[in-house]
């Protein structure tokens, strides 16, 4: 399991790793989004900027998964396996992001 994760991360590529790093960062700041809105300092990011970045992330991940599926067509077996691992990395990243931010957005809807 750990070996597969290491392989997947090593094969991910620079842009996918940046996307994953942004996702991890957004997951880590999710608990701080409940603070009172601020217009300066670090709290500006956690209360205003980070929540605004979440919806676009739910467009970027499916787009990347779609492009992986498109590239799988006509690819070798090894490349197809690599892309399949990248799709699953995207799925799990998206689920983690959703679970981290779901309480915040549920509170907004109340």
C-alpha cells in the first residue's frame, strides 16, 4: 500500500503534485474557516480566500480525471496502469477535500 502510494506520487508529475499540495493545504486550513471573517492578515486567507478556492477545485479534479481517461485510449499497459493510479489519487484527494470542507458549507446553507 505504501509502496503503491510512493510510486503514484513519484509518477504524478509536477502540476499534479502542486494540485495535491494545494489540496492538502486547503484541508489543513479548513477548521480555521469557521472564524469570524477578517479583511487582513492570515485570517483573510482562511475565512475568505480558501473557501472561494474549493468550488474551482471540484472542476479541476474531474477535468484531470477526464484527461487521464482520454490519454488511456491507445496507451500501453504500463501507461494505462499509471494513469489509472493517477485517477484514483484524484478521486481520494477530492473525497478528502469534500469531507474537510463539508461542515463549513453545510453551515453556510443553514
